[in-house]
């Protein structure tokens, strides 16, 4: 599943590179690049990965080390996240000094009073209550983050903190099909009324349901033709929803849009399920490039927007003005920076999280 996470992160990278460098002009068909569905896949995958061990312990009538889990998970997410936000603030300050009016340069009021600057900086590190859906916060105000991809980390952390409750609820449900329909109904209502926290949280729940069937799914060996058809249908559903959201089908009413966006969530969960089966998709996601992307995916996600934003200013200044050349340079630079961030920040954070979790779990 790491390979799927890596490919999804690559989709986010390509979307942001195309948008920030305006490869197809200011009004290009950027939504057709599946960046938003990739984040949905991240959330489903988190639901799967985090719940596998607790569910296994429940099936064995054992107990899971939740006291060790909490500090382990917070350190695992928190250390790279704090480092990425700090880099974003530093990059935003440099951009502000250079006269930029971009998001990273204006998220902190660097020209304000010391109190205002400290307030804005602390807001950037707040991932528990400063939540958004990548566009606006709970009160409808625009997202103001120096490192915009950090928005999804709020939901990763909230789900991580509520995981025991989710596992306790879904582990006791016997009719998972009905549970899945109920979850998708909640996602539909969320899209329809615009209350985004509901759908973002429920997307993780879809992953927990899939984790309950990990052994059955991993034992399935679908025929190649059937798997290719399933992959095409799922990707087609994703692109259909993306095209509708971009307005390519003209104006649609709220119910139709909500239905299509719910279809997107279901299709993303289907892609995760397909990757869990023993077929060509899983084998493709197990290749060395996919494994590399999976290894550095978290680091890539946290740093790529900063790298692209910096190159957006630097490359024209050194005479590189062709958009496609800029995009190629940006993608390679993002991968290199992600590998460095993984080695210098994320890998030590993983080791630290294990030590902290084991120490606190054993002490308890």
C-alpha cells in the first residue's frame, strides 16, 4: 500500500506543479489531474494502515497498546509537520522580503506588530483547531497557510486521536455492507450541505472497513482482464466527478454534485481495495520506483509546495522561462528535496516515535 500512497502523492505533485507554474494558462483544466482524489486515497489508506493491528488484536481477543500508540503517532506526524511548517514560515518571510504577494508570503503578517506576527506564526503550527478543506476554514474564510498541503494533516491527526473509538464502533458491526452505505450516505450529506469535517472523517472510516477484510482481499487473485476493467471504471468515475466539479458539464444542482463527489469517495476506496488484491495493480505498485515514492511520500507531500513556490521565482530570474522545462525541473527538485527531508527529518522522527511509544507503553 506504500506504493499506492507514493503514486497518489505524485499526482498531488503534478497537480501543484501544473497549477503554480500555469502550464495551461490561468484557466486550464487542472482539476482533471487527480490531486484531490489522491488526498482521499491518503485518508482511506490511513484508515486501513492504522487499524490493521488493533483489529487483529481484537480478533485474537487481546488488547492493543493504545498508551504506546498515542505518543508514537503524535511524534510520527508531529516532528515532520513542525519542521515543514517552520520551513514554510522561513520561505514565506523570504518571499515577503522579495515583494511577493503569494499565499506563503501573506499568511503571516510580517509587517505587523510583534503580537500580530507571533499570533500568525502560532496559527501556522495549530493543526488541531485551524482546520480547513484546502479551500476555506469552518467559518468560510479562505485558507491561509504558509505551506498549504499541511491542511490535510489536521484530519490525519484528528483521526489518529479518535482511532480507538472508530475501531470499537466498526469492529462490532457485522453487516459491513450496510455500514459502508451509511458512511457513504454521511459523505453525501456532507457534500450536499457543505459541512466538510463530516466527509473528511468518514473517509477514514471507509479505510477501517477495508482493513476488516484485509485477509480476504489480499487472497483474491482477479483475472487480469477483470482487474483492468475495474481499474478503468474506478479511474473513470474519479475523472467524471472531477470534471463535474470543474464545471465541464455545465451547471449542476447541489444533489447531483453531491452524488458525483460521493461517487469519487467510493471510487477512491475501490482503488485502495483493488490495490489490496493479489493482482497486477499490487505488483505494479511494488516496483522499485513506486516503493521509492511510497517511502518519501510524506516528506514529498510536506515539502513540494515550498520547492515549487521557490522555483517559481528563481527559475525565471536565471533565464528558464519555458513552463514545461520549469515543471520538469520542479518535479526533480521536489523529489530530491523529499529524499533529503526523509533522511534528515522523517526517518529520525520514525525512530524517535518508536522509542517514545515503546517507553511509554512499557511504563504503563
